[in-house]
C-alpha cells in the first residue's frame, strides 16, 4: 500500500504544494514547527531511510531540496532555513526544511504554532512563486 506521502504526491490527498519536478515533490508540513516548514520527498521511492536511496535519487533529492530551501528563504522571513532528516513518523524518506530565527526553532518537541488553512495556502503560493523564478 502506498504511503501517505506517495498519495500526496499523486494528488490523491490534498496538500499545500510549494514545488514539484518529475521525481520530487515539496509541500508544507500540516503540523509545522514554523510558518513555511516544508517537506521534500522523492515521488517514486518509498524507502523510509534516506541512506538506503540509490545514489542518483539521493543526490537529486538534495539538489531539489536546495532549490526549495532557496525559495522558502525568499518567501518566508527568516535568518536561515534549517534542515532535518528524521524519518521516524512516516515510512517515506523526507527532508524537513524549517525557516529559523534561532537554533531552538528546529526542536521537534516544542509546541507547534497553529496556522490557518488560508495562511498555509498563502505561504505555499509565495514559496511556489519564488521556486518558479529559480
């Protein structure tokens, strides 16, 4: 059975898409650490451990994530975009890109801000617009 992230990338489950290529997909985390918290996934590979990926998929995922991170930083006011790869909660490789003001903003144990669906859509649109400029 397909993972929830595969179903999101296929459009079977709605998401706040911020970028897409033939092989990779990026969308806003619905339980973000900060506004603009984005998840980046390979579309065709469901392995839950990033270091199991084929080298070409691994390198392509990071290249795509880099481009998405540049778009996130341009669209969301932050000092930098932090990166985390945990892979514990969904069995599908994914990279977290989190807009940061401080290092503490990358603490997955902290209380998450509530972001309205309207604001999520606005942020996704802004990031996508920046991504399309690259």
